[in-house]
C-alpha cells in the first residue's frame, strides 16, 4: 500500500472537481468574445469568480484569476512595489521574513538586483514566529520608506501560523499595503479577506483538490498595482490574456467544498496530525518537532532528525511506499538545507536533516500505522549512513 504524506506539495484532484473540469473543457468559446458562445463561457467564469469570492469572503471584483500561486505572489510583490515607487521614489523598502517560500523570496531578490529595492528581514524565533514588536517599532521610525510588507499566512514547511491581523493593524495605520501568501493555508484554516486588513492574498487550486495551473490573487478594491502582463486588459487590467474558464470553474468548486468541509476536516486532520506527532516521537527518539504543537496548520507535521540526512530518510521511506518531503517541492528538484530552518537558527546539519509530513482528504490513521512500521528501520539506516560531508 502506498502512503502519501506530501499533500502540501500537491493534493489529489477531487472526483467531483475533475468531473466538472472535464465537462467544461468541452465548452467552446473565448470569454472575451461578444457572441453567444463566448458570453456563455463568460457567465461561467463570472459565476466561478463569485463562488470563489464567497469562499475567501471578499467582493467578486477583488478576485483576479492567475495561472497559480507563483504568478500570484509575483504579481502582488512586483505590482505593489512598482506602484508604490511610482507614487513616491523614496519608498523602496520591502519588509518580509527569511522563512518565506521562494515564490516570495525570489521576486524580492529580483527587485533588489534590478530595481533598487532594499529588504528588511524580520527576525524569527526558534519556533518560527516573527518578531512582531520589532516590526511595530521599525514602522514607527521608518514607515515613510516602506513600499510593502509580504508575510505568509502560515509557513508551508513548518506549518507555523502568522498573526496576520496584528501585521495589518500595524501597517494600515501608515497606509502600507500588506500581501500574504496563503497558498499553504487556504482551505485548512478560516480566512476572511474582508476582515484581514490585507491589500492582497495569494491562493492556489492544486493545494485544495483543484487542478494544477490555476490560482488567484485577491486584491482589495482600494489597492492599485502595476500589472506584469499586458495585452488585453482582462482581470481589472491586472492580468491580461485569455482566461482559463474551465480551470477557474474547477478551482471555485474545490474551494467551495474545502470551505464547507473546513470544520469537520480540521477536527479529523488535527486528530491524525497529533497521532502522527506522537508516533514519530515514540519510534524515533532522535526526532525533534519543529514549531509549536498547536499553533500550526492541522495538516502539517515537521521534524528534525538529529544525525540523519533528510534526503536519506526520504528515499528510505520511499522504498517502503511512503511519500514524504524534506521541505518545499517548488524548487525544480534543487536539494539543500532548509532555508526556513536556517532562518530559525538551526545548524546546517539540522536544516539538512528534516522531514515534512502533510496529510489531506484521503489520509487516515492507517497511514500513521504504516509510518510507525517503516520509520524505525529508515532512521536506523540513515543514522548509519550519517550526514553528507560528516556534518555535525
């Protein structure tokens, strides 16, 4: 039996979503066309927009469909930065944290290299929690130079949840826009864009049982930003190009189901998560939980295995039919120490010795039992192999 414990990388498309997606792929028409076929597709696209808006608790006009989470974060960070710099050239500071996903870190570094941006990396403690007082004090002294703040709703590797409302309360008093990457979060904990104080929020379909290749950037009606793509003026002029109506429709359905099931699935997944944590600690004494036991996503477990290579553990478990991860799966197969753990003050050896186990709709206690059976021998073999280069 194969056991899939990597739902944060991608989770299976739900059967009802797949059925809807395949059905709608047969519909003919460009949603920008004025004839009846095009307008029929347009109506379906707008119905999807309205449905997704209900799931995120925002106005329908605030939903900007994209090709996925990475495009959404790029549009938010670059678009907000360019807009704010256009209004005031002295606003060149971006505030973020080194624990962010590379879909946030890389656009920031691009702006530093190519567009005169400077970055303030917020300190994080050994639990992965950002230093909120540092942020508040920094804004008091330097708010006039800040272009934007971008902080994830919850960390994709460790599952640690950010107090976004505290961040926006500090920023909004100075009129500073805040973007949050909620790609790992949406569908797992309640999100109300209306109540968040955010200027922009990034989400993606394939993390919640929708298809790959579609996401959204939720942009408040009062927020202006420069677009990345030009040539048609679709999506409030922020994202030109022929809209992928079938994927948008499928995304909206997946989101509706995820939000409707949120309460029951949170309780079920939390029970499995907590049993998973207890099991790992029982059968692998070298494993140390990363982050808080409760202030984390209900589907996320993350451990450092002292003296073990995370890559070795991954392959040893894979040989026994168990799929796990050493961190983010969005870096085109690039291996290396977890930048998240390094930012949390862990050693390079510890950052090379971590595993993330994430659960989803098809997860059960049987998966925990399978891991209980497989993990001891994997850890024993990994300990014998040691760390690459003799790291300590």
